[in-house]
C-alpha cells in the first residue's frame, strides 16, 4: 500500500473521529444537569451513542449502492444513500442522543451502586444480558445487509 493512501485513510479516520466527538458534545452540551455522571463521562458515553448511530445510519450508503446497482447507477445510489445516512445520523444524534446517554448513565450509576456482595450477581447478569442483546443486534443487521447484497446482480 502506498504511503499516500495510508495518510489519506489516517486523515479520514481522524476527521471522522473528531467530527463524532464534536457531534457527541453538541448532543449533551445543554443537558449536563440531567445526566447523572461527570461531564467528561457524559461526553464519552455520548461518543459511544453517536458512533452507534453513525454505524446504523451509514449503512444506508451500502443499501443505496445495492439499489443503485439494480437501477443502473450504483455510484449515484451510494452517494444519495450516504448523504441521507449522514443527515439522519446528525438528526438522531442531536435530538435523541442526550436521552440515550442519560439512560446509559443511569444504568452505569445503578451498576456502581449494586457492588454489594448480593448485587454482584445482578451486575454480572446485566452485563451478560447486555452483551447478548448487542451481539444479537449486530448479527441481525449483518444478516440483513448480506441478504440485501446477495439479491442484487453484479454489474
């Protein structure tokens, strides 16, 4: 891989990371009093939420590419799907991101408070249940994407 391609990929990654941190901060900036953790923890949780929303919405670019492939112009379909995905990502993160962040912060505070000897079992169950739900969600999204892409014909 040429060094210029590596630098371009690194620049895009750092740019997306900086943009995601900025959007995460903008989502919780006016709601620090509602979130039961420190400001830095709230921004960190909001970054995780914003990244999750981005992963979900930016798959529209892949779907747009697949739909555009069937219609004859996959580049235009991918561009339209990506732009719609970015717009939806910004909207949902800025409007609903602080609410999801507040919910995650409340779960985090509840888990910290359950560190009593009898609460350790509940904490382990909660972590295992959260991991299972997350893995199932990722598998379902991946299966839907693969099914959609396998239905389209290659150019």
